[in-house]
C-alpha cells in the first residue's frame, strides 16, 4: 500500500496558532525581520485508497469552514522546515486521525504519521534559521522531518538480542554485590540486591539483567502505585514477530491466576503479571 500525503492549514482569521508563533519568535528570539509565519499540519497516511483519503480530507483532517486542504505545499519564498515526533513518542494527532479513518471506512486501522511544517517569511540569516529550528524542535521528543514522501510508514521491528545473564551473581559475596550495585546505578539498596541474590540462589540460577532491572523498578513506590497497580481492563497485542510468544505468555499468566486465586477476585495489573 502506497503512502499518501495531505496538508491542512487554518484559513485567515482562524490561524491563531500561527500568529502566536510569529509573535513568539519575534519577541522571545528577538528576530524582528520575520514578516509572517504559516503553519501546516502534514499527514502521511498508509492504508486507505484515494477515494477514502479524499473523504477523510474533509471530515478527519480538516474543518471545511476553518481549514484549507492541499496535497502539495504551495510554492513559497520562505524558510521552510518540518518537525515530527521521534519514533516511540505518542502522537495524539496521528492516533486520533487513524481511529477516525477506521471508523469512517469500517476497515482496518491505517498508519498515520504527522508533522508540523513551518513556513517563515523574512530576511533571515543562517544563524537565525538555526536558532528558530532549535527553539521550535524539542530534541527530547521531536526531530526535523524529511520533506520526501516515504515509501512506507511501517517501522520494522529488529530481531531482539539475547538478554545478558549476570553470570556468577548467586555466588557473589556481599562486597561483590555492593560493587555491582554501585556500578549499575540501581534504585534499590545494596542490601536489597543481596536479597535478590539469595532468592535466585534458591532457584539455583543466575538472573538476567532484565530481571534485576524490572525488580529494581518494582522497588520504586512511585512506579508501583501509579503504573504497576493500574487495573488492565483490556489487553491487545500488536501484530509482530513477537506476538505469538507474547500471547503464549499471556495465556500462561491467565492459567496461573486461576490456579493461584481460584474464585478470588483480583485485578489484572502489571504488578500481578
């Protein structure tokens, strides 16, 4: 399935955000040569056909009375760049658009990626352009987006590497565990890590690094109460190479719950898993 692209821009009078950004750049960055700013929301969509995308253009990607829609950016004598979320960051705009298209078509949920495209007018030096980019793109969550239309929006999942085993952990003395604790930056105390050593010794096996890190996360009261104790009402698995293994582990967990709890009512949580 090919990737299709749509741009939306607020009409004059509705372009409040663009006007606010223009004032912000002039006032905060002190770049008084900026004469205008236009803001486009770019949607790259994979899944719907051309007719479905055209329908979505006027029902999902825009409000007809407030937005202009186009498939290509107009020719502009301006400094133009785009910003997108980093892979793994949640994109609310893209997620909402994908849900709406699926409801509209009654088909599978498409893949949607979004970007904000800035067109800044004025006589800007190279230094001022870089200053504007640094101000508008937060490197913690975003990056500059390529203007090219990608061939696919699917992000390949790399084959996971084997998790390292902490070899010899169960026979370390307290001093060796304390040294490992100091080098690893654990949240738990060295005494807690010694407790973990004794537990795995009772199982007659060394733990993996992942097991120790998960336990270390559980040790955090904040994480335990705000994340791991949250009730999981519904669990779905995205389709990938790992899906069969994850579904098998999930069914094993449900079977163990029935064995351990019987008729007792207990919420499904990450802590319980």
